C-alpha cells in the first residue's frame, strides 16, 4: 500500500442499537483492518495520527473509535451518574452498561464497515474492551494487543495513591483549566523517561476539549470496568494471537496486570518497556507498530495463539 492511500482520515458513525459510535478510517479497504480502542474517558484522537501512519505503512486499514460516553459518540447523561462506592468497588447497583456492551459497540463498527474479522488493539480500558471482544466475539478477532491493561483480577486493580487521586480529580470545564489539568495528569501518570512533545500533547488536548468532555460518562465507564468479573478464566481458553504491552514504570495499572494477562492467555507475547508509564510515548511508537505487526502475522500463519 502506498503512503498516498493513507493520507486522509474518513470519519463516520455506526448505528449500534440505540447508540451512534463515532469512528474514522485510514488506509486501503483491501488491507486487513486494525481497530484501535482508547481508554477511560479518552478519545480516539489519543491514538495520534503519526502512529496511524506507522500502522498504515505496515499494511493495515486503521480504524479508530470513540467509546460510548466519550468524544463524538453517544453520551448517556440521561442515565445519571453511578454512586462513588458502587463505582469504585464494582458493586453493580445502578450499573448503566457493561464492558460487554462496549465490546459489542466495537463489533458494531466492524459490522457497519462490512469487516468480518479485524486485528484489535486497546490501551488501558481499551485493553479490557479488546480482551472482552476476544472472549465474547473470538470469530471476529484476528489478533489482539492489550496495552497497559489488566484482566480484572482484584489484586491488579489497585493503583498508586497519587495516580488514583489525579485520575479522579474532576476536569475543569474551561479550556485553560482543562489544559492545565491535562498537563498535571500527564505529569503524574505519564512516562518521565520519555518526555512528550508539549505542543503535540496540547494539540490533542484541545481537540479532545472541542469534541466534548463528559465527566459523568467517564464515571459510567469506570463503573463498567470495576463491575466486570475477572476475565482470567475465560482468557485461558482464548486462541486469539495475543500481544501484551506494558510499562515498567506504570503506577496506575501496575506491570503485574500486564504480566498476569500474558500468563493466562495461551501463547501470549509479553513486552515490558523500561521507563514507560501509563501513556503511549512517541519514542516507542515504531516498536509498538513492529510488535503489533509481528503479532498480527501469527494470525496469518495459522491463527492459534501458540503459533
């Protein structure tokens, strides 16, 4: 595929039940699809465009989505906000939707695009969503990459105190306050060993703000995360070729979460990056693209996780 074929992002909306899931596509429709899923309270723009170029140059048709309750997808504020205790402890009282619902949203985007099977990758909550896709919709998943995520095992669910407080601090509703908040959050959960381009991060934050910030939606997403049962037992039966990427410096989702994920999925590959915390450092993008491409090749060469 030539780079000219990857120049434009084509936005769209998939009707999935009563919702619209916003997405965009880059690349040749004849190339295998790579579906990218963002994390808690974030948007598809956090899968930055130069990273999409790396994937497209390696022969993927790249699809990014906004999860429900985020970005340009349907926001469900009419459902109200779950209580703090049920949300944090995963008590399903007042649960508005589940991780299974969010996985089905992603499948709905594939249906909308007429894609039978796709490679999938997700970071943080997005990793949990693609794990759920592999468990509940294995016939639709060619390969899976779970990045800085976990299986839902309780012992992996406790973040560092500073990181949790920073994550739960409400984002201001004005642009200047939001940018300051985003910078402060990045300083706590981001990779100090891999300084980010400040102009690039500001650009993405401005995009996210303009597309819509939905704190109540983030609360509903967090409730869905914590209310889902541990996926470990189901993942032990998976035959989806799996790659697990994690940062050794991650204190929001500790590396043991990634190690356990790789341990339970048969044949999973584990890549722990020194200095990486809870973000996607641009200095590692080429390595991410190479690893995901290599894992995807296992699907083309046999399809079983242990291949």
